[in-house]
C-alpha cells in the first residue's frame, strides 16, 4: 500500500493536471480566432495518464470511490455533508484527498477483519 503522503501527492498532481487542461480550454475558448470552434479539448495538447493512474489506484484499494471523488466531487470541491453514505447510512467525508485516503484505508482494514 502507498503512504497517505504519496496518495495525496498523486491526487494533487492529477488535480493540477485537470486545472491546467481547464485553463488551456479557457484560453482557446476566449481566443477570437477560435470563437466558432464547436469542440476544444486541452487533452489533445496535454498528454497525461490520468485514467491509468486512477485505474491503478482503484485496483490498489479495490474501490471505484476514487473516480467518484475526482470526477463527480471534483477532487472534493463539490462535496456536501451527507452526500456520501456507507451501507449503515453513516456519512463518509470525501472533502479532501487526505480524508479520501483515510476512508480507503479504513475500508481495507474492515475487509481484512
């Protein structure tokens, strides 16, 4: 298993990559010469391995919650109290990468018991 620090570093690097893609998309969208373009994708300029990293992390932790945290909760930015519950209806706080890691480790530990 990877350390919490390494997990958070990986998630933060993925977030930075996403933010860079968004900035590039915004630059293209705001460029007068590109106003009529229907499709702009910074991913075609920025080469990344986000999907592979997410896949590997999810296999490592045996969960699909990492992609949920990244794509649905926008790295925890869209998290609201009570929006994620466990099977016993207890709240799962996924507001930060650190809390995501704590949840993942706790889930792994409970599966081992």
